[in-house]
């Protein structure tokens, strides 16, 4: 039940240009954790959280030591070394972060063998729910261990060794975590590329990581559509060839026909998915390509794990960079493992026997940490879902919740907003009584969506954990704990154990108490990234240069009078489309590849469902005319270069762009034009003020 407090909002003395933050009214709405949840939770009250938090900061060694006791280390770190060994200050030498260096472990052993030894061999690790509601399967911890060992042996026979990078471009099928853990078992570094990325994006990432093995599948169903992943993979491999990267092996999971084989609708004797799609022949290069199932048939199901150093790389995952070139965020083994495991346990309050479901794609960090690593480390049972929330109906999420009796449900604000549009009946027709905890991640959640999630989906009895984190942080860093933290809609609340958030002014001064500033972290936590793959300089410049001694998130945040943290959004040239980070530079460089475009500028505009959407301005070369056909070609260009999720919402002709005298594009002005706000503020630094009128004249009516 909402409890209204007498909280006073502190409006910032704002030095940072950020999106609008909490309104007074929202700040005053507080939702206490339901007594039912608190009673059995690992952390039962705010006091208890505060005590644990305090210990995690004042004595991190003791704090993590208790947790480490549950995990297997083949060799312990020598006693005379501290857990953490780090430098955040570039002026003192290279930035470095090490945790438990010298200890030896293997994450696949900890997630699988350790749990099987504990007696979880017959416990379901994953329920798999296909795009088609008739398509399903499941796998126990015992079976998963065998499959992972088999796949690790497959990789070995293909010559993959410790430290090699392996590219993975797969849909949401159980073979994906098997591939990840197969890599981890032998110390290979996986580099997963989300299945929605284009061939160009896949190739860029493979070239950067120099991966000579790619694991993919023939395709995937998304609602009524099939996406032919192998065809996209082939294009990417060809592009790698142009860059002198020889992709020696492409392992292909034969996924598309499984429905035809497994499930036929008795009434019509037809598979529920249109017949013609099964006649599809996957393009196959007999020397380079190998079917996954053929390789697995011959593989031994025992594989001794490679004992790797705590600081040996586990995986890399690309995230957008403000220069436009994606950064390979590198995570290492022990710190990531323990942090994923601990955040999963406390933030979702996962109790043995619970059924947990995170809807994120494994191709993003959310799926890495909270579909694969965190849940398996805890011996949890989770659901992996291939499909979309809208197929076959807009009730699909809640149907799946009822089918598996899901207790913890974790999704993104953009999914919540897109479902809200269809009204409450799609939710209400499902039972949902199994739900205990609801989670959200990816972008700030607007209070309206929060309240709908809370009242309609959760029937006002499930706490919401609004988890703030990043690809770089490895796991949640600012988040409520469901049994302990009174929540305020739109606030990610307080730091997780071991995390020290600080708000800085423009000048880098720490803001004590309420205020608004740049969100940084003052100390490392075990799961944070260690470097940008192959470019440590870029790691330092991106995250540590602006404010020496701190890790800079790129986000702005406010702290209210009760100490609650409210993320206000990116303060750099990044935008967040449906929870996916994009850099404006990346989009601009895709646009100017079109022969008609001389110059371009992309800005974010607010969007009801996506959170933010792209509004692009293009200046054309002489001899080209703006037309709806050109607009279509430009949108296609961005889809091809980046992926469908990045397609611009609006493209407008810009006879000229607003620039300062030194030639810098004034994006502030473009953002105003995008939203139709004519209050341009100070325009005196513009080289030519008449540009504004020109741009307004060309603003499309549909914008
Ligand atoms: C950026 C990181 C972490 C998994 C998904 C995105 C934004 C993420 C929240 C939240 C406000 C959030 C931030 C952050 N963000 N979660 N709960 N509240 N903002 O990972 O692609 O690395 O994006 O997403 O701006 O910096 P990512």
C-alpha cells in the first residue's frame, strides 16, 4: 500500500543538463515492502540492509569471504594478498582492477558440477518456452552439465584453446547457455552478439575480437516472422574475410525444423507454423560449416574444467561508444561470478524452489548475468523464452507466468509501456498469483509505467525492484532489495553491497546530501569491467579521465532528502532506445554512408514506448532531393549498419545544421526542434542564427 511521507523534494541547483527528474509528488509516494515478502526474505528490513551495506564497505574482505565460502576454488588466493588490488586514479599510474588474483577456479564448475554435487542434478535449470506456445522443452542441472561438457569437447576438437575468442550469434534457445558455458569450461572467451544486430555489426565485432569460430543457428521465430540468422552470419563471415579474418569454423544449431519434428497439430495435421518455412534450406558450406547436433553426437560428456585465474577473462560484450565504434567490455572470472550470484540472490530474493523468469535476450548483459550466470550460480530454475510479448496474443507474458508459475519476473520498461497500451484485460485474464517480485531494467522507468506494473501486473502485492546497472558494471549497482527497501516509483533507490555511488559537480566536487550531478563510483566492486578488449587507453579515457579517481557511468542522477537515488539519464552523446544504448555518432556515420548525405546529426527525442527514439537531420549533397524514398533508404541504411532496433523514427532535411563559430553542432537546438519546442534559449553562439528558421520550415508534420 502506498504510504505518503512528508518528504520534501530537493530541486537541484543543477549544473548538469539532464532529463527531467522526479516531481515532488512522485517523490512523496512510498511503497513499503509487503510484510509477506519481508518475513521470509534474506534481508528483512531497511536497517538490516544498512547494516550489511556498512559491513560491505568498511570490511569488504569479511563481507565477501562469507559468500566465497560457498564456491569452489581449486586454489585459494595466498593469505598475504588483499582481495582487491586497484587503482582508479590515472594520475597515479594505469587504471587497474583486480580481485582475488592468484586464486584458481572455473565458472562452469561452480554453476554445474558444484550444484549437481549438492544434489541438484534432477532440478530443472531451464524451462524453454518456444515462440510457438506448443513448443517447449526443459533441462536439468545434470543434463546441462553433460551438454556443456560435450560442447567443451567439441570446441577442443576444433582447436579452441584457453584465451581464444569465440563469437556467438544465437537466438534464445538452451544451446546458447550451453555454448557460453562450453567456452567457459575450457577458458575460451565468449563474445556474444545480439541476434537483432545486422551482418555489418556482427562482422565489426568479430573483426575487433579476432574470432575464428562462430556459433549460430539456422534461424529464429519472432512472432510470425523467421529471421534467418545463418544467412546473416554468412554475410558477416564474408565481410570478416575482406578484413583478413579467417573464420575457420561456423557451428550451426538446427533449430527451425524442431516444431515440425516435435509438434504437429492433431486437428489439422499441420505444424502450427506455416509449412513453407520448413522447406527452407539453410545455406551450408561443407568445409567451414558444421551442424551442432552432428558434432555433439560424437562428443564425450565428461570434460575436466580448465582451472583459470580469478582474473582471467570470462567474456567480452560490446556496448556502444560515443565515438561510434563499439567497445568490447571485458569481464573476468571470479569477480563477475560472485557478483552475478550475489546480486541475483538478494535482488530477486531467490529462494530454493522458486521459478524465475528474465525476459531479456542473452545477447545483452542482462541476459548474460540474469539468464545464465546469476541464476545457475544459485541453482535456480528459470524460464528461457524465444518469442515476443505480443505473440500469439498480448497476454503471452502472463500466459507464460501462469504456465510455469513464475515467482520472480524481470523485464524492461519499454516492454511494460508497450503492453500498457493494450489495456488491462490482457493481463487480468491471466491469474498471475504465483508472482512475488517484479523487476525492471534498462532505462529510467516513468512512474506511470511503474504504477501500472505494480497495480495491474502485480495486483499491488509484489515489490518492484528497479535495477540500475550497465554492461560495464556486470551486475546491479543501484537497486532496492524486495523485502527491505521501501520504494518510490522511478527511483533505483540505494547501492548494492560493496558499491559506493557519488554525485559530482561539473568541477568534480562531491555533492553531500540532496542534489544532482554526475553519477560516479568511488570504489571497485568484484563484478565491474576490467578493460576494453584490446584498448586499455580507451577504457581509461572513457571511464576514468573526466573525474580522476572515480569510475564515471555517463549518467546523471539526483539524490533526494531521504537519500534515494534517481537516475536522470545519459549525459553523454548516447541514447537509450527500448533499453538499448546507441551512440549518436554511430547512427550519423551510418547515415553519411548514403551517397545523398553530406552531413548528419542524430538526437534523442522522447518516445512513449521506446523511452527514447532517434530524430535525424540530414544535409544533402548537391543534386539530391529529399523524398520519402530517400527517407526509406536512409532508415534502411541504419538498420543494415546497426540493426533493426536502431531504425530512426524521424528523418528530416536540414538545409544547414546549427553550428557554433568553431563548427561544433549545437545538439541542444536540434533536440528542441525534434520535440517541437521553440524555446531555444541562448542562440548567440550560433554562427548563423537563421538556420533555426530553416530547420523549423522543414520539420515534417508527422514529427
Ligand atoms: C545504461 C546502460 C544494464 C542492463 C541493460 C542496459 C540505463 C539501465 C537503468 C535503470 C535508469 C537505467 C543507464 C545506463 N539504465 N538500467 N534501472 N534506471 N537507467 O545496459 O546497454 O549497458 O545500458 O542504461 O543509462 O548507463 P547498457
